[in-house]
């Protein structure tokens, strides 16, 4: 999604507001799938500050993430703002003494008269993602033995001989005691 900058680049202090629907491509980050089911709403303002353009934007929408515990995908709402700076990649007036560091992530470069919002928004979304991605706070995860998603059903991995399902409650109690005992020993 490109924003046209014609008319803005020539005039210091000129500004341009935008309000777009941005469809981001699905991606893999830290080996987990991240997908965008619906386009995100991105609105903001670009202001010409001379050597650089200031960009501030609000991002709203949903992102589909993978729960790190049960591995199922879940939707996480996004609603955040960011500020950054844009610089034309061919600006030659930027000397070596310049404070601008193109590699610092401080500044996004653009070419010609367009700036591509896709890459910029993507980078800020990655910064916004929770470190610990969980479908819900009390996600029970997967059974480490049989892989059953314990949010949906229980499995019988901790139960030995007795398969009589009438005794579930009693067996859960045994399980609870087992964990209590174990944690006290540690
Ligand atoms: Zn989960
Ligand atoms: Zn199991």
C-alpha cells in the first residue's frame, strides 16, 4: 500500500493525512505463523520536516497468532499508534556527521514519490506482539504425552489400569494430589 507524496515533498511543513485499509501478507515470525484475516485500518499524518518526513499512524484490526501453549491459532486485537521518520533514499545532503542512522530502524527510506506503508506497519506490528502468545490466560496447553489439547478434553495419560470412566472425579483428585506432592518435593 503506497502513499503518494507528490506535492508534499516540495514544501516544508506541508502535510498529508491518510486513512487506508491495509492488507498485510501472512508471515512467519520466530517460527510462528502470523496471519491477517481482514485488512487493518491505518490512519495518520505525514508532515514534511525538511530533510525528513514525520509519520504518525494509528493501527487497528486483528491479527491471527499461534498460541505458544496449545498451538491453536487465535485472534489478537491490535490497536496502537506509532511515530517514525521517512527519508528519501537519494537525499545527498545527509552527510557523514548526520545523526540519521539508516540501519537503526529510526528512519525508513523511500524512493521516488511514494512511501510503502506495508513494510513500516509490519515492523511496528512485530514490536507490538505480546512476548508470550497465549490463546487465553489459563490455556491448559497440550498433554506432553499424547498431544491432546487439554482445553478441549482431558486425556488419560496419568491414569493407569483403571479405565472405568465412572471414577473420573476420584482420579482427578489423585492427579491433583500427585502434583501437590511433587511440587512440595522440589
Ligand atoms: Zn492455547
Ligand atoms: Zn495425554
